[in-house]
């Protein structure tokens, strides 16, 4: 801290005064005054970080505890990217007397991995931006004055591990109805296992499509404001994954575990699942007891439009008749109506379109009927809008290609972000705590060392003590705090 005190006393105060003088002469230059102060405070912050890191490294060099097992090998200058900017500081390479292992002990104490050049706060900002925009902007946003490459951002995201959701509320919530919406997005791959392995069919179309799955659980919908026409979900929670050919059961089990952890399911009358009835959704329904499938409105209307689009001015009447049949009629009556609509067509491809649309509704008959009746707690679904907001806006709305690993990690990161996850906590979850040696909790600095440290500190600080007041025990506290970390090595 001594260098920082000197820098503040000899440099910063003088510059602050000059900035204030300039502002008083030209009061219309408030922006320049603010920017000038910001730059000076920014530089002071970097200086303080550098000073603290070098002080810790000196304590390692001087420590008699360290000398028992580690010897000094070399001194280098390290650049570390923080959210404030790049900090350059001196650090020491040590070698273990017994094993021959070489290590920068300061890195181990700071929790930095081998060759790591970013602090946790910088990585958190990187993830915060990359999950919303792009790898490039994530690399640019990790620090005020520095940036990292897109490749670095990609590597960080590919290595992500996500914490399991095990937190239990003090008391499970009691609600009448719960809602689960499920849908998917189709994203493009650059390759499957290695570059160049995508095959083309006879129509020169590559098999580069990957299914990204979205499930979200909520308690209902409410108005954003008393007079607002917009609605929002009540306590939504998101789950995202990609289809790698396995793990569908695990994905749905994750949803069920969340429900069981958060809600008293015995008090829930019904759990409604709004979806298009896809295969991965149907198989997942078996994982949750008592679930009721409701066809989402977007897909129901989509197939009704396919059935009636050729009827021109009569298509609205035809669609209403089909809806009434679904609501109150039978499958046989619906099929007869569909066959009647086919009578107006001549081309085979159009007839096949009618058959496929009718088959889709018939295969989801009960779910379509529940959608149109709107009884017993059934509410409107918003699956398409949420697919666009949660997945497509980041992963498929613009031309981009993914690897399977990158797509899976980004999908899960999107869910983590939308669920209010703390990016700094996610960064810290990646670390694996080093076991501390026995006795790490004890203090191993003698009284003589403490007294000598205090005397040396007073001689060093000298005239600066008149302008900046410090507690007499501050340096001693630093040594005591840091000593435990040295023993942890």
C-alpha cells in the first residue's frame, strides 16, 4: 500500500487540483472534469491492486514458513486482466525442495489456474455479455481497458460446469395450478464431431441442424401493470438443453426435481403442459405424474390454416367450423370435414398437406380440445415467443454456426442467466479448492517479527502519515491474514 500512498500524495492530489482549477475557469466543461477524474481514479485503482499483489509476493519471499519447503527460482513480471484494467506486477517462481515441483505460489493463493490471466470479476463480465450478444463483445466487455479474443471466450464457455439446483425454500409453495411450456429451436452446426463431417442429401442440404430444447415452469400469468395490456409469467424458471441423442430423461427429471423441491405437489390440482406434442415432449410427460397436455395455440392455428388456406373468402367460416368440431364433436366428424376440404383441391401435394394437417390434430385431439375449451385453469401459452427470446435471439436468429459443445453450454448459460444466476458465483464454482495443510488455521508469526514489521513500516511511511492516518495494527493484520494462506500451500 506504501507505493499507492506515495502515488496519491505526490501525483493524484496535484492532478485533482489542476482538474478542479480548469473546471472553475470553464464551468461549461463539466464532462471534461468528470472524465478527467474518472481517468485518475481508474489509474489509482490499478496502482492499488498492483501494490497489494506485490506486497503479498514480498511476504512470500520473506516468509520463514515458506522457506521450509519452497526455494526462490526466478522473478518475472505478470500481466493480469481485471474488470478495472490490466495490472502488471512482479511475482516469483518457487520450487519445492522435496518434489521438485515449480509453482507461482501467489497464483495458487489467489486461486488462479495455470496460465490464467483473468481475474474472477473479469470472467464474470465476459459471461454476462457473451450470454446476451456474442463471443466478440464478451471479450471486449471483460475489462475497462483490455480485451480478450473470441477464441478465449469460446474456450471459457466450453469449459463451463453448472451448479446443481439443490437449494430448498423454507416452506414449499401451495398453488392450485402449475404450468409447463415446452418447445424447441433449430440451430445450425459448423460440424458434428470434426470439421468437414456434415453430409449433404440429394437436395444439397446439409445435416447441420441441432435441436435446442426449452422448458419453463410458472404459476400463471398476470398483467405487467393494472392498466397494461401486456402480461408476464408468474415466477418463471427456465431449463435449456440440446438434443445429443441421449439424456432426455435426465432433462425432464431436472424439471420434476425443481417442482418437487419448490411446490407442495399434493396441493396442486393439475399441472398443464403447453406444447406442440413433439416426440421428446411426449416421452418426458411420462416422467411427471398427473400432467395434462394442452396443445399450444400457435401450432393449433398453424395447422387449421393449412387445412383452410385454399378456401379463400370462406376460409374463416371453414376454420370456425373445424374449431367447433374439435371443441364439441368427434374425430370422425373432424375427419369428414377434412375430407370435404380435400375435394376442392386437385394437386397431389396440396392433398398431402391437408392429410398431414388433419393427422397432426387428430394425434393431439384431447390436447387440442382442452386448448379450445379454456376450462379448469387452462390459460394461453407463449412458447413461440419464449423460444425466440430465450434461444433464437442468441443462437439462431442471425447466421451463425455452433459446435455441439458450444451450443449445449450456451443454452444452459441462457437458462442460468434468465433464472437470475450470479455470474461471479458461476465463475467461482469452476474452481476446485486446494486442501489446506494441517495447522493452517494457526498463527506462526513471532512477536519479534511483528515489532520489526511495525518499526519498518513507520520508517517507510514517514511524512505520509501526517496526511493519511492508518491504524497501528494494519500491517500486522495483513501478515496474520496472509500467513494462514502461506501455510495452506
